[in-house]
C-alpha cells in the first residue's frame, strides 16, 4: 500500500478500536455523532478507494469485522473527502432468526455495498429530513 493509504488505514483502525472499547458504554447515536465530522471539499481519493482501505483493515483479522463499525468509520472518511452519506440500520426475518445489518446510503440508495440490501430500515444517522 502507498504511504497515504497506510496512514489512512491506521487512522481507521484507531476509530474501530475506539468504537470497540466504548461501543457498549455509550448509546449508538452518541457513537455515530462522535465519529462524524463536517463535510470537507472533495479529496484526492475516490469513495471506492476509501472503502477498499477499510475493507483491507478488517481483513487483517486483528479487528472483529462489524458492519456498523465499518459504516460509521467509512462515513467519517467519506465526509473528509467531500462525500455525504448516511448510516442506515435494518433488520430482516430469516427462517428462525432475526438478522441485522448496517450500511451506507447516498441519495437514498445503498452505497459501497457488495451485496443486495433487503432489510427493513429501523434507524438512520443522521436522521432524514
């Protein structure tokens, strides 16, 4: 990886560790607010490049993969690169269990997701409207 991507990966890992440590102590809206930042002008990396860095961080097996942590941290670095998104949580009923997932949306559509989203939305940050 190029040096700037290594630095970005380290910063992302730091936020993931923060969410892992404090995620059980603070309410979800508080955690999402803490990871948020103001929208900045478009940076030099594309959204796809930023997503590939966070996915690479999770593939190291040093950090437990979590869709909500991925969405929260990815949203932060997209905002820093001029891309506005929302973190969305949803549920779906399986054959015997209830499954949950968190993802990003941009302009009301799933963004940077590798699979089809078939969940009923239960929470959105920031709230729509």
